[in-house]
C-alpha cells in the first residue's frame, strides 16, 4: 500500500511538472510571437557602440515598428526605428556614414545604427531615459519646452507630467517593452 501511494504521488508530481513546463513553453512562444527579437546581432553591436542597453533598443523598435523593416509612419518616419529624413541625414552626417542616402533607411543595419546613435545623443543630452524616450517620440524641442514650464516640471530636469497623451502612452509602452525585453534577452543570451 505504501509503495502505491508514493507511486501515485510521483505520477501526480510528474504530471504537474510537465503541465507547468508545457505552459511555460507555450507562454514563451506566445511572448516571442508578441515580442519578436529580430536583428539581435545588429542591435547588440550598435547598442554596445552607442553604450546603451540593448533591451531599450528592442523596446523602442517594438514601440515604433514591431520589428517591421518596411514600416512607414503617417509623419514620414521610416524603418525599424521610425527615423525621419531630417534626423537620419543629421545623424548620418555626424557619424560620417559613407555612401549614405535616405533611400537606404529601410536597411536594418543602417536604420538601427542611426536610431541607436540618435537615442544615445538623446540619452546624453537629457541624462534621463524617460526624457530621452519622450524626445524620441515628440522631439527634443517639445521636451525642452516642457522642462521650462513649471506645470510640467518642478525642477527643470524631469517631467512630472507629459502633456501629449501620445507621448505619455509611448513612454509607458517603451518602459513595459523594455521590462519584457530585459527578460527575453536574459533567457536568450
């Protein structure tokens, strides 16, 4: 009788363990479908060169294009990191990219390289991830204006409120994406 009870307990334990493993595997497939991870080598290389967190780069790409190379916004931003022509031209000039032309902005390596460099520039300018991400979405001119207004910034260095709902939602989406990509990258790498 004692051996049968233990055998049953072992069978139940094995069944529960397998169920949990299957649920986790299914969850990871769902997560990897919802949060794709393409171009990881390009992202890691450019994040390292720009000294920024690869999870942040993935989070921005996800928020901007959901990793769709040919993405084009209604405002004319293009590619994975949704870069406008003016920003791309300016960054490409600073970076000294040979044979640059905006017609190449859909190339993942060029788009991610310029996007990472621009994100690095914003991070250095604001020394604050939330402000850099807000500026990536709304432009640094808007963020600078908000920092000067006491109703949005008590200290001129951080924002207590972001007046544009789209930008407020964007910053929150990038934060959530970054949290998820932090986990995915830890599991993947």
